[in-house]
């Protein structure tokens, strides 16, 4: 059997709902480097089958709660050091003011982001927590989440490796939570590699957090960072690891595929951005590995071509904010929502606003949270158009 036929057969299997194994996926990838159209076509068909002609986003405000971090990743520009002008230590008053503004702008999601356990490394962080009346960052996040909910905004926390108990507490107020797997490869944690100085990025640790989220039944967002020196086998193994978690617990609500972009003030400043064709192959492979998954790319990281990813398998743009910057990628401003809507429409897709929890995961959250969602929910479980527009 020649490889081209094998490639077609494997992709036909996918369309027929048959399982393909790791070696099939590697074979599909190797053929697709030369000619990706067949893979893209299959991904597009699956996307249409399971997600119709809708593309979603979440209208959010980004709360940069604290950007001190005990770890150091070679590509990160979010992390700050004490004394730097970009440092963020949001006070209760600042959180409350931004929440009010977010409500006024009819945001739906309050995204709460922090560095990894800053109080373990920085006195500034422990003092800031004390000043505001808290012992830990996670306690502060519980408070911020309660405030958001009171105003009718829906919290989604991404605060690194939270413990089981911390996540259990945050589940009461957060309709979903997030943590990037980044990559399953131990190799990327070795000396000279991007996660060498980031203990929290050790794959086993990340998987444990995701396992805990599964045990707790938290709708979870995870994903991988593409273009940081990984091999395609490592990408495939990462996606398969996410798939295995989802098969075990059923709680992975979406997979973010984030293309690496070098940042001027980082160790990886001279590394090239993820190649677009390679990135599209990763997107399409993710769709064929998990045909029904919600797959997201951030539109601000592919500013000129994001809409072209609609034809290789994505169905979500993630959180977009008209109010706050993307503090993780501050050089990449989010496109205006009406522009995203226009570009989606030109590509044949209708833009709709979702909650930070996808409708198919509503059963994972408490009745109290579902009742709050019901106030602005349409019959599809998305945000009523007259609320977000
Ligand atoms: S990516 Fe996250 S864990 Fe890594 S340095 Fe930045 S804030 Fe810390």
C-alpha cells in the first residue's frame, strides 16, 4: 500500500467515526507537510458536521490580578519583577472598579489571571495579600470571583497549578477554569529549553491539575503552545494526552491552540514565530483527533489571517476584550468584535457570543450558577444577542 492511499484511508476512517491511532496521525502529518489539502478538507468537514456554521467568542474583561510569578518561562512577557513599571497587584478597589466598567460594557466573562504562586517567592506579593486581608492568591481569587458573580459577570480563573482544595473552592463561583498543558514533553523542561526554570510546567504536574479538575467536574479549558521548539510527535502526544483526559473525565470543554510569537524582552526573543502552515496542520490534526472538541485560536496572534483558520477546523475565538489588553500578549491587540464578526461572515460563519462555559457543559456547574446564566441565555445556551451587541 503506498503512503498516499494510507493517508486517504486514515482520513476516511476519521470521517466514518472510526478511531485512528498515533501512528496513523503521524503518517497523516508526514503526508500533510507536502500536501495538506486532504487533511484540511477532512478537518473542515468534521467542523461542519459537529459545529455547523457558528463560530463563538467570549466577551471578556481581563483582570491582571498579580503578575509576579515564582517561575520563569523563556517566552513569557506577562511575568513582572518588583520595581518594573508593568507590575500589577490589583487592589480590591481596582477589581471592583473594573468589574463595574465590565458590567457597563456588557462583558460576560471576568477572566482572572495570576502568575504561579507569587506569594511563595515575593515578599511584595505576601504583603499585598495581607493588605487586602488574604493569606493566599487563591483566597483572593475566591473573593474576586464572588464580586464578579454578584454583578452578573461570570468568572473564569487561570492561576496556574492550583491545588485540589483551591479548585474545589473556586468551583463554587467559577463557571469554568483554565490551565494550559503547553506540551506533554519532558524534553522541553530540560536545560536550555523553554520550561527549564518553570517547575509548574512539568507535564506530570500539569496533568495532575487537569486530573483534579476532572475529579471535581470543573469545565476545563486547556491547550498547547505551538512553535516553542517541539517536534510534531510531541504535539501529537500532547493532543492525545488531552484526549485521554477527556475520555476519562469528560470535562475538557475546549482546546486552545496558541501560536508562539517572540517577545522582545524574553530569552526567546530571536526565535521565529510559529510557521502558519505548520500551525494550520496542528489545528487540523487536533480536529481529526478530537472531532467534537471546541477548538480555539486567539485571533490577535494571527491578526492578518485568523479568519482563514475557520477552514482548517476551529470553532472559537476565545475571549475578546474591548476594554482591557491581552496582558499575556500585550503587543497583539484584540481585533474589534464587529471586525471579527465581519471577517467570520465573509468566510461563511456566524459569530455568536458564548459564556465562559460552553452549553454542553452546563450540567457540570451548580444550579445557582445555571440560574444566573439563565438571565441572559438564549435558547441555544449562548448569550442573547441583544445583551452583547
Ligand atoms: S508563562 Fe506563566 S508560569 Fe511561565 S513565567 Fe509566565 S506567568 Fe510564570
